[in-house]
């Protein structure tokens, strides 16, 4: 009952914010988001402490307490900006192309030229929701694998935000055959598998020098479909964004499948770490990335 009331309250609040920010000018929305995010950083002590704790785990003594605090504040501000951008999509849809620069898009075209689709791997980094949206606006068949939200109204609302922008949503609980069919149709399938989800298959790979439980879904899908894995990241610079497309990871089936799965999982995880190291303020540090421990 307690969680049901909380979910209903959050959903109602989000709907109110959504309607509110569609009525006020976008520039004012952005300034308001910055202000509110600073307040949230102060009020949500649990998530502020988690953010700092994980930053310290990742960077150790290479960053001072002052640097850690500065990054943590920016994490909250950037997440606030992400939210306002998504809520403002109906207003800013026509200007997204001028807001987002895509580098090396030829890498996607070359990957799709092989006719087996591509598994686009990103992280909860920058405004990751904008990646499939801009590809859909540019005429690509954009699909994302998402975790269903366990409050139906909220889940429907989030899904409608994506579908209204031309993005097709596949749930993690759907049959893998659904994903394979899309890849066989030579489409893009995006996934952000950079979180510790112990309910899915995974392996322990190195991430910031620690053994980290990491989903193997992207590699298994790529192996089954014969598709390349393409790491893609969106970097914020004020109100502008740049999408960086890394070299495709060509996944090959071998006799030692478990070793291959771990090797390729490590490769895309390395790509995530490289961007998080370079732009630490743009990752979701309050998630408990090192929750699952290596079995004794």
C-alpha cells in the first residue's frame, strides 16, 4: 500500500510537471531545472551520499573531496536537465537536429550494410534517451530494450513518450525472438546494460578496477543474430549534445562460448568506462553498480 501510494504520487507529480513545462518557455524551463536540481541534491541525502560513495570507490585518491562534491552536484543538475529535455520533446522536436551533433554516423551505416542489424550499446550516461530519438528522426528504424516499470500508468506514459518520437520499445521480459526478428530486418536495437541487475544473466568483468556484475544480454543477442555491437554515447555540452559512435565490436562464435561472452562483455564495458572516466558528471552514480559480489 505504501509503495502504491508513493508511485501514484510520483506519477501525478510528473504529469503536473509535464503539463507545466509545456506551457512555459523552454529557456525558463532549463533555468528552473537547474535551480530545482540543486535543491534535490540537498534534500535527497541518501542519493547524495550514494553518489559520493561510488565516486570515491571509482576514483579513489585521484580526486579530492572538493572535486567529488563538485562532480556529485553536477550529476544531479544534469539529470534534472535530462528530465526537462524529455518532457519538452513536443516543443523542441523540430530543433533536436540543431541541438545534437552525430559524429561518425558512417560507422552505423557500414554496420547496417552487412544486413544483420546492429546492437547499439550505451550507458545511463548523458541524456541517453535522446540517442534512439535522433536516429528515428533521421529515418533509422530505432528500437530500444527497456526494463518495464512496475507501475502500469507510469510505464505507459514513458512508453508513449518514446513511441511518439518514433522509437519502438521492447521489454526485457519479451521473447528474445522479438529482438532477433528486428535485427534480421536490419534494424537498430539499443540497450543500456551498464547497471547491476542480478535478475538477468551476467558475468563479472573489470569496471573501474573492480569485479563488476555485468549483463551478458547484448553479447548473446549479437551472437545469435550475427550482428555487431556498436558502442554509442551522448555527451552534454550545455544545451548542446554530441553523439560519439565507437568502432563496432565484431562478435564471433567460438568453441569456448563462455570465454567469448566474457571477452566481448569486457570490451563494451571498457567503452562505457572510458566515457564515464572522461565525463564523470554525466553518469548515474547513485545506482549501486557494485552491489553484487563475486561468490566466495
